[in-house]
């Protein structure tokens, strides 16, 4: 890809999310070509073109080997693109060169390291909140909102986002702001506000499917089935093939929302079937992408095709299995009646062989135990785990214990 020439160094630097005092150590002003390459890579990152951003970010570091910020951004891109081995390698380089970054990025690196490598996630949230407070108006506030939302604290996420303006840097043009905001509104059951959020984002990003899908999700939660169909037609008219927003995943998640909120059962099942059919129709080369293989396995599971999902996950694990893959292999094995495999995966989690973080271990073990019809045993695990907003539509939970008071308390937003 050709890098557009920089017309104004200050404008390029402004694209790097944070205010100039923070960037003083991180951006080598004597290397305008490197800064331009990073800014172009960052532009693609903001557009969620993660794979396309990485070569430009590598190029920025090659142009100035003292410029490590592009490798930090590339590590984020690789993680978001599902390129786990690339992300791990980049994070290794970033950590080794931590001292080359400013205080802002050193602290951010520490938070990412803690969350990636089995550290105390509660402590990481304290660190993230402190960073946001010390650097108001920066992307640190967005990061705190993102992680709060992931950790089941959507109200904290909304409070953090309220300190940022989507029409000004560092959020200008950043779709993630609306993604987190709309999701946080969803997890707090503010579905009318969620609908308004999706429609606002649709006006700002008229060519993108994702904000229209967020509006459709709100309509599904509100049980407005006919409007959901219309909205999903609008989504289909703006297809963009990225790892994060596949047509299959969009349809499947609408089905789960209808299911979770007591919507039309036939409509819910129809959307789940559409998700499976979309993946089955992909070209063979596309289906070799890890993210597509994982999503296909998940939607087979969600639609009740447990043996097929189990087989797909077994194949993935042979190649590049992650914690997610092993967790869902345990769930699908249990649902398919293969309790020996399910129990072996529970044992692997609890021995720390699959993931070092106890909260993660108990989280997955709880769902696998739930899939084996042991609600009380699942609750014992969940007491030592965490929940996030998406858990309210987890198929095993909906099938096995959706009305259980302990489960309902566990998935309730904590902050």
C-alpha cells in the first residue's frame, strides 16, 4: 500500500490518539517518514483493517528502529485480527523495550501484560482507572471503559466514556467508542438508549454495517421482530468482510438476543441457522482463517449441532488451540454426551494447564459443569469467577439454568 505524504507533521501526530506532552518521548519528531507510516497504519487500525495495518506499522519501526510505538500498535492489531502467535511475539519485543516508552505507555504495557498473562484482573482495573484519571481526555479513558465493559462493569464504562467527545480527538472517527457505548447500554438493559446509540453511530459511519447491527441488536432485545428483519436487511446492504463483523456472526448474535429476551423462538432459530449456513458457504481458503473456523464451530454449537462443533474444535486445537477453543470444546463435548473429554478439560483448567488465571479457570469449568447438568456445581465455580454482559445470552446458560436466581445474580452488572 502506498503511504500518503505527510502534509503537516502536527496533523499526523494528532492522529496518534494522545496529547502532545504524552507523545514527547514516544514519537521521534526527527523521523517524519516513520511517523507518517505509523499514522497510516493507525488509520487502518481505527477502521478495523487490522491485518492491513500491520505491514505499515512494521515499516514505521524499520524506518526508525528507536520508534517502538508502532510495534505496540501492531501488537494490538495482531491480537484483534486473531493472529495470536504474531501478537505474542510483538508483545515480547514491546515488554523488552518498556523503558523506551513514556510513563503513559509504560503503565499501559503493564496493564496489558497483567491482563494477557494471568495477572490479577481486579488489580489491572485499578491500574487502568488510575491511568485514566492521571491522563484525562486520552485513550486511557476509552481503554478503562472497554475493560470495564468486558469485566461486567458497564456503568463504569459509560461513566468513563462520558469524559470523551466522539467529535474530537482522540475519539474522532473511532468506531470503538460507539461499540463500547452501545454494548454497555445493552448490558445495563437500557435498550431504547442502545437503539439511539446505534442509530447515532449509523449516521456517523454511513457505509458501515456494524452500527446498524447494533441498532438491530437493541430491537431484538426489545422484541421488535419485524423491525429487526428490516434492520438486518440494512446491515446486509453494507457488508464489510472483517474478522470482527462477519455476516454469520451478525445473524447468529441477533438469534441469541431474541432467544435471551424471550423473542419469537422460530425467528431466533432462523437467525442461528442463517449464521451456520453463511459459514458453510464460505470459500475453502476463507474457511482456513482461524477466526472463521472458530466462529463456525461456535454457531454450530449455538444451533444445537454439538457433535459437529466438537469435531471442528478438535481440529482447531490440533493446529492452534486457544483458551477459548478448549473451553468450548469442553462445553460442546458435554452437550454431545462425551463427558470424559469434558471432564479432562475441566481438570486441565483447574490444574492451570490451560490458563494461569484462577478466575478464567473457574469461568470455563463452570460452563462445562453446567453443560453436564450440574447447576449447583457450576455455581460453585462461578463464585470464584467473573461474568460479563454477553453471558446473559450464552446458549448453555439459556438451556440449562437461565432462570436460576444464582445465575441471574452472577451475570448482573457489578458496576
